[in-house]
């Protein structure tokens, strides 16, 4: 009987509070600014990927939610698979001549998201992180999470952050080869377990402009982006990291909302302009602003922070004690029965410590 070489790993979605938007190198996926995100709970929004290597396979093949996806030569998927095979050869196989030459076998990879792709939530971050983690396990690579973060980054920039749980910074780095452009954990989820993310699915439509093409247009045309990357983000990275370490929700909330606003401002500053928010997104912003205003007036500080990626769906960060109140608030303004929310409105706690493992 022949040996089966197979491994399964999963990785959660992460939602940025300091947004990555812009590449200085589109092939290596090196960003124009550092970013910071919160990795969601392993149980809720995640991708699970199984990889198998076998000498009988004739080509590398990927199935996404059961449907075959093309692996374009030289494309992002091919790059990640190539890098991991290269590492297998350079480490395990070179060191131990008796180790099976898995780097020479084709792989079959099957990846599933436990959330509907139609929910309009980004799956490339969890997808590439799970793919890289599963191949690393299949190949028994003796490498650090940093190395895997660098490889995942070449699949999708934001994926480099999903290799870690908790609060995660992607440091833009300075080397042209990308060797220092990787994610690090600022604090584990257990440091501030009271922080939760409430995902409000406003629309499950496929977004108009993809992150990849949208951010490239912004780099080419937006003067505001230059100001953002030079004069704004570096200080915000420091301030929000400090706020996380000190569990200072007021500062965390203020910076999170300001950065979401500026990201959407640079999208609007792009030629032609990119609009990711819709009327419901803007109405949710108004509700959260008013909710915080009343709370501040009562001397209770900020209670919630909204943030939006390249689409209309809101993510609201809040402390556990306020979740019930916020859900009631949102549902009272946007009753689901009338179809304002096409999908469900769910609360997802952020979290697991080490995500990229079986
Ligand atoms: C708005 O990581 O999807 O969600 O590197 O081209 O794959 P590529 O882009 P991607 O961009 C994410 C953009 C964002 C902000 C963020 O997650 O930081």
C-alpha cells in the first residue's frame, strides 16, 4: 500500500483597522504602507484547505468550494506553490536523502470557506493563509511563521496577517526583495479578549472594483494617497499599537474609524473615483457616530468603531459588554425582515491564538 501525503490546515479572516491600500511592487506584493488587523475567531469565518501530493497526479490543481480554479503559470497561486516546493527541496529533501521527493510531485488542493462566498466578505486573506499553512504542513517544512507570512503575502497582501491570531501588524519593510515585509503579532487575542467584531452584511453583491485593481489605480492617480502613506499611517501604526497594548478602546476606536474614512477618501480621490460604500453603509456610520456621541456626552467614552473594506459591508468593533445593545440598535434601524440586510447579521468574536495549524 502506498503512503498518502496529505495535510489539512485552516486560517481565519482578518479585518484591518489600519488599511493596506497600494503596492510599491505588484509582483512581490510589497505595500506602500504598513497595516494592522484583528484576526477573527477560528470558529466563524475561516478557510480550510487540504493538500495532497502524489506521484500519479498530472498537474497542480485547486478546487475552491468544490469548483476547479485555474492555476495560471506565474500567477499568485503558482508562485505560492512554487515557493513552498522550493523550500521543501532546500530543507527537508536536501538534508535527508531518504525523505520522499514530494517537491517533485504535483499537488491537489481543496479549499473551503465556512462562510458563503456570496456574503461579500473577503476570502483571499484566509484562503491564501490556509493554503500556505496546509502545504507547509504537507511538506513538513522546518520554517517559522514569518517565512510563511512572506509566502502568503505573495498570494494576497492581506493574507500575510491571517497566519497569526489576535492583533497583527504587517510591516511594510524596506528591502526590495520583500524579505522584511511580513506580519508580526502585536498582541494575542487573550490580551484583550473583550474586543469583538460584529459583521453587518449590507450586500452580497460582487464588488465593482477589486482590491487589486482599485489600489493600483489609487497609486497611479491619487495625490491624497501620497499624503496618507507619508504623513498619516506611520503615526497611526504607533498610536493604535500602543492603544492595543494599553487596552485603550477610545483611541483604538477613534483611529479605526479615521483610517476607514481615509481609505474611502483615497478611493474617492482615485481617477476615475471608486465608491465602495452605499446608502446603508453610510447610514450605519451615522448610527454609530450618534451612538458614540451620546455615550461620550454621558462620560462613558467610545462604545463602537466601524470599519469598511473594499465593499459596503460594515464591521463594528466593540467591547463584549456593548454587543447586545449594538445589535438591538442596528436591527431597529435596519430591520432584516424588510430585506435591508440580504444575508444574516452575525456576531463573530475574534480570535484563536495560533490559527495556521491543523
Ligand atoms: C481594503 O489583500 O485583497 O481589505 O494584495 O491585491 O490581494 P491584494 O489585495 P488584498 O487587499 C485588501 C485591502 C483591504 C484593506 C486591508 O485588508 O488591509
